């Protein structure tokens, strides 16, 4: 077996050193009735590399991948071009096959990357500090709510209607068990997010307001206004960013009063991967750093006085503090953080800004083209690279019909909000630098055809 | 025992080394390359990405008031500079590709490259989690195929695939337990955790809203069944057990523990971090376990990546299966694979406790783990456990004359060998041995864990170490252990030969510098 180096002769030799007659003597503590006599029946035996590759290749080929189709999905997972150097570098064995840097003298590569990553995230978010990553945006979002509760010693969080529903659902699950109270609402299919309603929900027991930016429909909420209102009542402003490229164009949340900024870093070189692994980003004000979850890398010196890096402030963490830790998180998204950091190093701030403008311009042209399709109503007044339209009938059906034409035509709000008939005709569309004019043309052409029967008036 | 590398350093060569030798203008020492921070290298305004379109498309008027005043202050580097920066940094890391990584409880085994190749197939890597299910049947089939393997290997009823790492899996298991207890109108307040448990166990129980109480260990390193039974009562929701445990021992009384827990209406959570010791040999479902997470990044070889990502699917007993989180992957009676999300849950998975993260789980880890499992098959996985346990016992017996092995008298260990600091010269500690191993060219073992042993050293070689490789590691550890017993002063200041000497962790924590220029 190609991954197992021991030979039968070596096994025998080692058993002799140990003083055991057979390998099952080493399993003597397992109750006899629980020790399986042989391979579990009904399961296949080992297979060659070629056979496994053939099997897995067939499963992969049974999917329609984004690169094979006009593709317009976003809603928390974004398809951007990944520079070839990124995937090459993250496959260097010294990064790929290293463990968490608990022995810093021989993990300076990983640690310096984390230090650079933390700096990049903090500058992107406009926060004082950022940590070494979380699992993903949705779990980072719950951690931010929990952290705001620790900071303010309050337990009522107000969630914007513009939150990604999976993020709200994750928080709802956790709050049910922790006893936190969540004040939630659905989005309206309106041109602007209802910041006023959100502000009206803030009271003196509010630990935080959680605002997604841009919101789930792609609209831009007024963070400064919400922040001012929640700060006046002694709560924190938590901002959620699901598309990091947006912050190349719109102002950093930390510059608009956010106390904690969390996000999904997947858009920068992590890839779609059917939903994971992704990359949770977490930044906050320096004064709250001891309430932060997750690993932090800090600068120090070695015995010779040379600069070096270590994991620090570990007394917040589970392996030291156990049940009093700020979070139970241990493994995070190290390799995804590396990919993000390499991409960010290639782009730089100026490159990110240019990429963001390209994304935005592409979305604007796409929105214009779609608005000319009879039966389509453009909902947003503002957007970055994602916007919502309203269709004359259930958007879930339209998405499935588009797929029959080989078009991956966005995310229906019916999929995101089942049981909310008022949103069922909404369709969320995203374009990035990977979207071509031909893709947009194909989408508009087929959509025009699909909507012929269902809108008032004749097709043009 | 194998000869050391004939090209390696020998004592007659004298005290040369990276720290010795002539002064250099660069600060580098031959191939010991130093690398500045990206912020010290980069030029503001630089960029290593060429873009096809002009970037000056009009900005939407409604967006004007939200525009960023200036781009983030981040340098951009050309591709050659970027490749060199990260390649030079990579050389400051130890990794499993360079040698044994014997961290106890971490299962640092070889990461097969076929896994990497498969995970990058566009049909897995370039599909969106919210594509219509009709366009991703192959991906869902891969999830279900892995789920079927995990269920078969553990003898359980179902598996929740969404948890993103081991600790997230623990949370998933406890939320299933809590949902099940609440469903029978029996909310309970306490979770019992052995004192030898991973720190994530008590942290997770607290995160899930429970009070946490410790259960002591017996002198032979196992859960104290009598103490556990004495504490069990109607307020106990669950007991979290690690089996094999963090002392590297199989909990012989697991079934009795489970029976006692079930007798008071509580449930058994098993931390499956050490499943590598028994995969294919023992099914946790046969031991009365109700929930157990499986670290795909340990037992099933997905790379650790310098700290993640992981994946922590949770296998569930009949009592808990119906509470598994959304989305829930299954093969329907019609043979069609699908993911149950919120829309279908009221009809098809109504008791689910809900969603614990966006999307479906760590697909990139699922494809790697499934590739690994298919490569080994049922026979190979069994061999994995046997070789892992054989290697650990070989280490245990080869070192127990120079290191104190507190539980070795009681019989064999499982996949990891535990030593204490007893017998070291006064003033010498486990940390000195760890740092001495670094100079020998090895990554140290897990140190100071589990907490139940003084100065613990936990060595987990895994099955992917050859005998020759183990012999080299053992020879080095013997040498370092003897120096620590003899009180060799040079050991106190080790490592001398690594990219850095001992780092000042106190300074880092007292005056935190968490970013450049900040």
C-alpha cells in the first residue's frame, strides 16, 4: 500500500522489540467483543491511484462548474480570478503540511505570513487589529455577536434585514442555546436598506447592531448613521463583509465607526469549492483585543534579539483557559489565510481598488442590460458588484430553467428565504471581472425567452 | 539502528554551524535566508496583477457618498517578488514533508498528493454552494459517499457533515444532545469532562451554554468510573470522553461508562481526535457512543496547512440522528442524492437543530478525505490503525529506559506514547527536550499536555513513518533525553541551529504588536 512504509519483516522486528507476539496484542485494552476480526464487510478494498482518480474524476465531471457556464452567483461566495502563483505557493509542502505554529523557532514562515495577513485584514477593514482567521464569515459573525455581549455585558443583538440569511440562521441556532436575544427582520425589496427601522430597534439593552455591508441584496447601508445611533445607547456596531473586494471601492467599516468587523475572505483566492473551506476574517478595536476569539500572532524578539513572531495572548484560548475561553475555536483557516494574503500581496491597495472598479462597472452594465429585459424590475438604487431584480414569477423556477440552458443565473431569494412569499420573485445576481459580455448577453437572451409568457405586453 | 545521514555533521568537524562562520553583509547565512515583511518590500501603488479592462468605469451616482477615501495602504508586488517572498518564508517552516511531526493528538501523517489533485478538479473546486442541485449531483454524491464510509467505519446511524473543524464538530454534537434533551422536555445543565480532555471539550460545553465539571483520572491514566458514577444524576446532560484518550490509552470501561451515562438519561459524546488508532479495528457505535466528531485533517490525511482548514463531521447514534444540522446530505429512497436545506426540512428533517454555518461544509476536505479512504479501502484503513499503534509502541519501548513512561507498566499504548519529566536533572524541563529536538532537525512532540502528567511529552508517530525514520528520531530523542538527565547546560539555551532562538513570549503578550506599523 503506497502510503504505508512498514514492510512485513519490519513489523515482525518491531513487535519483537515491543515484546508482543502479534499486533492485536497491542489492542489488548479493547474489549474482545468490540475488536473487529477483519475488514468491515461490504466496503471496498484498497485501490490504485489511477482507479481512485478515475472514480473521483467521474464524480467531478457530473457537475456543471462555474467556468463552463455563464455564471452569476454570489450571495456570500464570489468567483474571482485566482492568480496562478497563489495555488502554486500554497502547495509548497512547508506551508501545506505544517501544523499550527506552536514551536515558533521552526514556524517563522507561517507566523510571519499570519502577521502580514493580520495587517492586511486590519488595513482592509480599517480596524486597529485583526486575528489569524476564523472558519468562515458566518461563524465569525456569531463570534462577533458573542464578543459584543462580553464587552457590553448585554445580550440583545439587533440584526439588520440585510444580513445573509445563513449568517442569521447560524446566529439563531447559537442564541437558542446561549440565551442571547436576537432581534431580526427580513429584507424588503426596496431600493435602499431600511436603516431607519434598524436604528429604531436599538434600545438600552442592545449589545450590538449587526449590519452587512454591502447587504445581502447588494445595497449599501449607511454605517455611520447606524453606528452613531448604537453608540449613543452604549452598544457596539458590528459590520459583516461577505465580499472583500468591495472594500477596494467603498469606505472601510472601521473608518465609519464599526467596533468589530467580520467577514468572509473567500473571494480573494480561496475559490468557490462548493461552500468550504472558506476564510473567516475578524477585526476590532485594540481596546477589545483581550475579548477577541481565535489565534493572534504577535511580534517579539528571540534570545539573540532578532525580530520573530509567536502566537500570543493565548490566555484567551481554549487550550489555556478551557471553559473560560473566549471561544472554543482551535483549528482555523490557516492555508486559506495564506492564499488570501498572497493574492492581496500581488494586488496591493491600488490593484484592489482597480479590481473593485472593474467589478462595479461590470455590474452596472449588467444591471442596465437586465433592466431592458421585459418583465425584469431592478430593485437596487446602489450596488457594488451584486444586485437584486424582481421577476414576474417564482425565481426558483427561473433559476432551474436557466440551468437547463446551461446558464448559472444567480441565486433566487426563494432559496435563501423559503417560506417568505413576498421575496419569492426576487433574484440575486453577481458579476465580477470573470464575467464576459457574452455571458451577460446569453443571460439576457434566455431570460427574455423565459419571461415571454409571464409578463404583461409583448416581447421586444 | 540505521546510520545517520553520512553527509551530516559529525563531531570531528568542530562547532561550525549557521550561527558560526564569517560576517555577511546581507544578514543571510548561506541558505539560511532572512526575509523582510511584505510591507518593507513593497512599493505603494505597485501591483502584480494585470487586468483586462480599464478600471475607470463610471461609478454609480448613488454610490458616490460611500466611496473609500483612499485605497487600503497595502503594498503590491510583482509576481517574481511575490513568489520569492513566500518561497523564502516557507523555508523557515518545519513540515511533515521534511520529517516526522510527532505531535501527540494531532495525527500529523503524510498528505497524499493525489488528494490535492482531486480537490482541484474544476467539478469540485469551481462550483458554487448555491447552484441548483441539478447541476451539482456529482458533488453531492461525493459528500454522500464519504458520509456512507464514515457511518460504516463508526457503526453509527447518521453523520452531520457541516462542522468546519474538530471543535465545531464538538459543538455540533453537544447541540444535537441539547436539542434531543429539550425535545423530551428535559433540559439539563451540566456536562462532565475528564481532566485529561482537550481544552476544546470544556470550552465547547461552555460555548453551548452548559456548566462544566471535571472528572478525575485513575492512577493508570483512565477515567475514574467510580467518581463518574458518583457524580451522574438528573442534571447531567452529557459526558465528553476521548477514546483512545489523551494519555494514549484505550478506555477499557467505555461500554460501562456509556451504560451508566445512559442509565441516568444522559448522552455520551466522544472526542474522535484519536480515531486513527482504531479506524477499521473498532466501531465507536459498538461502545455505546451517541456522537463523535472525526477530524478529517487527522485520521483522513487532509493537510493541516499551518493551522487549518479542518473538517469535523459528526457521526450520530439513532437517538441523535434526527437532530443533525442543516444542510443534511442523504441518498433518497429513489436513489437520488440531495442536500436538505431549510425549504425541505419541515417535511424531510423536521427535528434538525438548524444551521451552524453558511453552506454545506468543507467540500475541499471531503474530496481529499474520500480520495484517501478509497485509496486505502477497508483493508488498508485497518492497516493504518495497526501500523500507527505499532509505531507508537515501538517508540514507547525504545525510550522507556531514558524517559519516564508513567503508564507503560500497565500495558501497551495506542497511537501515541506518553512520557513525563521525571528523572531529568534539576532545573531541566520538558521544554528543554523539545527545543533540543529542534536542533536535531525534528519537530518536537506535544508538550505539557495532557495536564494529568507532569511535564508531559506525547509522541504520536503515525503510520506513515518508516522504521528507518523512526529509528533516527528515537536516536535523537534518546540523545537529548540523556543530555537532560545529565544536566547539559547547552540544552537550556537550545535551539541554537533553528531560524530563531527561543522567542520572548512574555514580551509578545505584555506589549502586543499584532500588525506592522501598529
